[in-house]
């Protein structure tokens, strides 16, 4: 998997700037959206857009791989009540 830019996540955990993938590192099925860009799985067909090609074609991942690409949520810090 080759990526050309850094993904910038918004407050709703959606990518504002999608990763740009180098099509040379992908199979034809991955370039066409018929296989997951990470694990190459073809069924069920990948549905989560995780990036784009230089021509703005979408790059897709299966649900499991897309979840792995999401950044971990920030921990919520709660103060102890004062006495």
C-alpha cells in the first residue's frame, strides 16, 4: 500500500483530506474498487472510501481494514470531584 499524503481527520472522525494512493502499487482490482486496498479481499465488495487515486477515483477498503485505518479516539480525561 503506497500513500502520498497524510490523512487529516475532522472532529467527526471523517477524513477531510483523503490519502492519495500511487496506482502503480495497486492491482487492477484495487484500482477499480473491486478489491480492498489493504487485504485484497473481493467479497463482500469493499464499500468504505479511504483514499483516492491521482485522477480522483475512489480507493476502497473493506469494513475491517477501514476501521484499522481510523485513528484511535482521544482519551477523555475526567477530573475527580473536589471536596
